[in-house]
């Protein structure tokens, strides 16, 4: 099944595409490549789990790009963000993208 058909069948809805921006002196942005998202519901699940991580200030998830951008406090561990993506569902995986 083509990606366009799979997305159309799920009622896909993409989150805002603008990247999250850090706020505060110790803030940073972590960019994640997220695999396994196929529809708008997937985006909402991943976004909700990332937003629930203590220290996370803002989350942007793109279904089209299969990426998430997370603005968070400097002490938020990358591993806590990738674990949050896994908690969203068994089909989701995340890797931190380094510049």
C-alpha cells in the first residue's frame, strides 16, 4: 500500500511544522527522527507522551517528515525522550538527530 493511501485511510493530520524553540538560559532543542507514525492519531500519541516528560516545554511533531522537535530544559536526558516515544505505542521508535 502506498504511503498516500495509508495516510488517507487514517485521516492524517499533521502537527505544526515550525520547529520548537528553546526558552530560558539552560534550554535546548532535541530533534528526533520518529519511525512508525502513519496517521494523525499517531502524531497525537507521540506528541502527548513527549509533552508529559518533566522539563519539556514545547513539542512539534511532523507526520510528513517523521520527526519531532522538542524544546526542553538542559537536564532532560535524550533517553527519556526516546523512551517517551516508545511509550506512545509499540510501533514507534525514535533516534536523536545530531546536527
